[in-house]
């Protein structure tokens, strides 16, 4: 994601450099076609277990199953629309001189290509249209969930706006840290769910109660979760396909987690909370797959802060309203590690350069890790030099393994921990 100017920010993510001198022209090469073969294979991997659990493994109420199926059909429509709209939007942003150069290809012919940026705006708009239209099929005007659903959409919409403003104006990173706090306000103000937490069984004897009501502290925690999710996606980046790829993996894990919780529960309210999460995360997954088809190596478009903020907020919202924030943080394990590893530079304990990216060797096409505190550089130092594509695949495999670890922990600790 390129922007007009980059301060000495913590993100270290932009794999591209902005040029104010070069203008988009009619002679610019057309956008490369989407990598649909890769995306269809990934889609089968993600959706096969979900639909197996939905239609065969669990006995789910027909009405709930119907709502999820409608949401899936609309989400697939969103994928098709997004794939068609990204090239159109790319031409418009190039006309407005919103493009960047890929730093990880500097010194090669690909590094001289103008890549349209901020294409996350397309994904955000398509997502919102799907989520709004879905209300017609699932909610009535007196639905108990409608207020929170619209509040969630308002927070996501607010975050898309702030992300696009950041892409255009290049907001300093210290301000970026607080932007999600403002975007989360509609959700926090409309939140009518419980503010209690279940104390882990081994700790009950020390706390004295099994269920603890946190009151306003719980809402503060929700706001902090939104801040973390949005910024953690934003700083764990810098490679073609990494931002959209990690969102796809986490969204798929959330989707499967929700259907497992619905199938294993007999509580209608609990089921509805997880169905609510499915309604919001499925269009995120499909539209992100559409973006990934253009953003995968070699990237034809850059996603921009618009997308990273939008994706982070959307996943924070589903975790909050689905009441599985602990599980969500386990899905975000690579992002948590990346944040902790980045803290010395984030808080200026040690110098933070403008771009915390690996060094690219145009002769070999390989990346070498630097001493900057990012998971991207750490992987290169631990496992050796490799190509950008290979490094992104390794990081996404680590993301998937983290999600599998979360499922394993929930299975083995069930009944003992909570």
C-alpha cells in the first residue's frame, strides 16, 4: 500500500514508494488478470469444511441454515462484483495519481511499474452493500439484533472512511493508533450485550466468583480490541498478498469456529450471536479473496490502509458481538507476536526507520532480513533468504497453524479451563 508521504512510522509495511513526479498516462499497461485459479483452490480449502459442518455434520435449524445459505450466496455475488470492479477502480485511482512502486522489486522491470493503490475502498464498499442488503432477508424492523448490526456496520463504514483519508493524507502513525477508537464508538454506544466474563475454573478459588461483571471496563476492553485488530493487520504487512492473505485465513477460521459453536450449543441466544458473526465475516472472506486475486505476487494492485483498517475492524466487530474475543486473539497470534516484537521501535526505544522492510537483491530476486522488529524480517533471519512469494507463503502457513493451534487448545482445554 503506497501513500503520498510516509512518516517515520511504526508500520514498516509499505512495499512500495510513492512518486509525485510521475503521472498516470493512457500508455500505462493494463491491469494483469486476476489469479482466479489460485483463489478457487484456496476457496475450496476454506469453504469445504464450513459447508460440511453446516449441512451434514451438525443438526442446525432449517431457518438458521437458510439464512446462512442466503448470506453465502450474496457473499459469492460480492466476490464476482469485486473482481469486476477492481480493474475499473484501478483506472480511476491511476488518473488521480494514486499509485506506488514496489520496493521489494526495486531495480527490476517490475519495480518500475506504477501499481494502483487504495483498492481496499472497492472491497469495503462491496462489503457494506452486501451486509446492508442482507438485512432484508434476515431481520425485521423490531429485531433485537438490528440495532447492534447497524452499529457494527457504522463502525466498519467509519473505519473505511478513516483508512481512505489516511491513504490520501498520510496521517502520522501516532494518530493512526487512535483512529479505531473513534470508529468503534457507534458499536460501543449501541452494545447491549453482557459485560461479564467467565473466570477460568483454575482461578475461581482465588477470585471468589465464577462470573465477574466488569461493567464499563468491558467496553473499554472492546475498544482496545478494535484498536489492536486494526493496527495489527496494518503493521504485519509489506509483502504482496500478505495483508489480504492473513485476513482470508483468519476469516476462514472465524467462520469455522462460529459454525462449530452453533452446532455444539442448544442455547438459541448463543447460536444467534455466532450466526450474527457469520453474517458479517462471510462477505469479508469472499471480497478479500477477490482482492487477493489481484494482490497476490506479483501484485497488480496495492490494498492500502483503507483495506487493513477495514479488515481489522470487521474482525474485531465479529469477535465482540459473537462473544469470542479470547479465541479471536488466538487467531491473531502472529499479529500479537509481531506487535510485541515491534514494541521497541513502536515506542522509539530504538530507532525506527521509515520503512521496516527486508533488503531486496535485484540480482538474485531474494530478500534478506534486517534487524528491524517485524515478523517478516524475523522469518528471514531464522529461515534464511528467500523470494517474496515464498516468504509470504511461509507467513500465511504460520497464520494457518496458529488458527489450528487455537482449535486444538479449545478442544483439549474444554471442560477444564472454562
